[in-house]
C-alpha cells in the first residue's frame, strides 16, 4: 500500500533478494549500472524503501512465498 513508481532518490535503501540491506546507489553500482542509467531506472518504492528495480531486481521484502495470496505483474508497454 502507498507504494509509487518513481526514479531513484538520495537515501533510498534496498533489501537484496536473499537478505542484506544496501543503499540503492551502492547496489546498482555493484550491478555495474551506469550513473546515467541509475538516475532514470524506475523503481517501486514506499518512502525510501525500494521494493523493486525495474528490469533488475525484486526486494526480499516483497518476494512471493507460500503465504502469498496475490501477485501483480507490471510490464513495459
């Protein structure tokens, strides 16, 4: 609830799939994403917590598991 699609902002954090919290900028740098691409890559966020990075990763916080009742598929048109 209350999550939005936006571009990355200063202070964003990402919980990697499998665990481990990182600043979003550091995570994307580790993934070899250029500075220009980092600025324009859409994310799904609630506040400064990133749930998904389009085309790159999904947060441990929102992964599907055996208790998942509903999935949302977001595609690029």
